[in-house]
């Protein structure tokens, strides 16, 4: 093990790695699997949920990208609010971010096990979950280069698959294959708003969970040769590509498959596979299930990377146990990676006892958490930009319409939280997320008192 007081990670990632890692972190179970639950709940109007949430996350990504350029020394997502708002904000965002992404890792493992289970029906679901987590953990522990190359090819496969899906779907809808439903599914089966307009907002909360993760580009860029340059480039590219992949894919699925077709439950089946089955391409649904598994593994891979790097950074600032700063001879924070998998292993236990409920429960239990740390990130962007502007420094990569779009973004986030508070279906989720935030703030007070008077950890 490396016993330097402040171990450093190795800067070996290239731009292609950073860009594909960012894509891999967001295009996973959220798009390929949980989109089915959103469609079943909201109906065709789910397309609006994806558009609304996509615009919001685009604004958040832009704010984070600006800070990545202004603060190349930050090197981790929680250091932006740490620099902009103070240690309490860095501590809070770091631990909330870690909590959110260990839940995502568990969701991806459950989704992957559900897909593999269709091919291996005799293997218990919990065993499949466990196997996927162990394999992805080993890939992360070996070296960051192996993780990055694995992620590059996994992400490449699913992007090619989505493009193929879009081409086939659009050609079929144009009636070039025959028997096209056209746009009939948008208005049949209860109309475009079968659950009412309010369901669009409810659906957007779950969709926000699906979009989350694009900011992984700024974390991965810290292990590249030029953090600020790669973070800005990846942020710019990923923002538009996510909107393209998500919105178009959901639109094609809505047109091909009636929204009330069961798309979630104990045997989770991807809406993409259902859509290709509707087109009538032989064995295409089986191929798509394999691609979905690839996507889920890619996202799980990125989740373990995210949680370990954030935990590593927290420990360097004295906000997590210091033994987590240790890296192995390949400059990988192996201890932080293993610690990040603990919640995933607990999810395996939960999935064993509650196989039908655990997937959607995990998704719903963390929806408001990302909203809280997103709000703090945008608030930090406003503060950091103001400081640099006073010094006459303007970033090359800027938040649009600053500061008004930043204020609008924060108001938008608050509006979603207020809606969750008044909506009976999401009120409990918001209360649990608020409780989590309160626990984190209480933990910060304890850590702050214990570390008062000690030298500030190196940034």
C-alpha cells in the first residue's frame, strides 16, 4: 500500500475515456428498465416528464461544467460546494452523493440480475446480484485503466444498440415494414394524459433519477492529463447526447408499445425489448436483453467508480475515516471501492427477502436526495462565479444566462421538492430524503467539533 500522507490518483485517462465514462454513468437501468415503470404510471405523457427533467439536468450539468473549468484543483464533485459554500456544504454533498450512488449501484445490480435471471432461471436472484457486484468490484480494484477501457467498450455497445433501435423503430413507424401503429398509441388507451397532468410531474421525479450521473465526467477528468479541458468537453458533449438518446428512445417506445403493457415487476423486462418484439424482428428482443445487460453492467461499473472517488476525496479532507485514503501500488483507492460496495451487498439481502418490491423501492427511496445536492451545486456555482467576476476573470465555459438561469434552476428544484411535499405519493420519499440530509448535517457537526483546531487537510 502507498503510505504517503496524501496519496494521489494516477492521471491516465484520455478524452475518449472521460466522455464514454460520462455516457456510461447515465445510460443504464434508468433508461433501459425503470423507464417502463414511468410509462406504466404516467402514460404517453411520460415523454414530457423526460423532456422537463432533461432540461433541468442540462442546466445543472452546465453549472457543474463551469465550476470544473474555474476550479481544476477541485478534482471531485463535493469540492465545488466545499470551495464555494464552505466545508459543511462539501461534507453534505459528498455524503449525500455517496449515499445516492450506492443506492444506484444496488439498483443496477438488481436490474442486471433480473435480466440474467431470464437466461438462468435456476439460479437464485440474490446469487446473480452478488456475482455481478463482485465482478465489477474486481474490475475497479485492478486499475483505473482497466476500469476505463471496460467502461469505454461497454458504453460503446449500448450507444450503438440505441442508434440501431432508433433506426429500426423509426423505419417501422413510417410503415416501411407494414402494420405500423403510427401515432395511435399516443391517444388510445385513455389518451395522452391517462393519469392526469399531475402525473407528468410525479414521473419527472423518477426520471431525474435516470438522468443523474452526467457529472461523473468532472470526477473522471480529475484522473486525466488535462482535467479542466476534458471536463468542459465531456460536459458539452454528454448534455446533448443524453437528451438525444433519452427523449428519442422514449418517443419511439411510446409509439410502438401501448403504455399499459406491463413493463415492470418481479420479472423486469426492458421496454426496448418489448418494442423490438412489436416490430417483429426475429430474436431481436433476446439480443436487446443482452445489450440491456451490457448497459446495466456499464452503469454499475461507473457507480462503483463514482462512490469510491467521492469517498476517497472525503477522507482526504478529514470528512471520512482516514484509512480510506490509502491506495494500492497501481494508485487505486481499493479500500474506498470495497467500502462503497457494502450497501450493494445489503441490497442483495433485501432482494432475497423482497424480490418483487426491492427494485422500485430503491428507485423511489433516493429521488429527492439528488435534488438536494443538485441545489447546493448550483448555489455553489453562483458563489464561485461571483468571486471570479470580482477579480475580472470570466470562464471560457460558461453557465448560460448567468445568474438568472442559475436562479431559475434552483427555483425549479425547490418547486419539485414542494410538489413532492404536497403529493401523497411522494411525501414519504421526501421526508426520508430530508431525514437523510438532517443526519448528514448532524454528522458534520460531530466531525467539525472533533477536528476543530487541527491543520486543514490538503485539498
